[in-house]
C-alpha cells in the first residue's frame, strides 16, 4: 500500500536525497551573483516567485511536522533570498 511504501527505507533515503538537492540546487546561482557580481540573465519576478513557492512549502512542512521539507525549504528559501539581495545590489553595476 501507499503507507507501507512511504515508510520504507527506500522512500526515506530518496526523500533525504531530494531534500538535500532542494537545499543546494541554487548555490551555483548564488555563487555567480555574489562572487562574480553577475546578474545578467536573472529575472527578479522569477526569483520572487521561486521564493514564495519555497517559503510556502517550508511553512507547509512545518505545519505537517515534516522535518525534511521544513529544513530543506528553509535553506532553499534563504538561498533564494540571498540571491534576490545580490540581484538588487549588483544589477546596475
């Protein structure tokens, strides 16, 4: 059944990996913005939408007591916020 699958070792490992990927997938973009001071090709509206989605799922995870979702969403949201700050700091330079 679905419940048995969700509680299987495979599912826990898979969700751990996905949670880690969610937390770090945007780090290369953050590196580009902050280390190289490059914002070309970035869309502020897309960054804001991404932030809202990530923050929304973080809150959802917290409300459900889903630790993986809460932690990875918090890191992902913070990374996106970091990129947004860099975007506005470096876009005219």
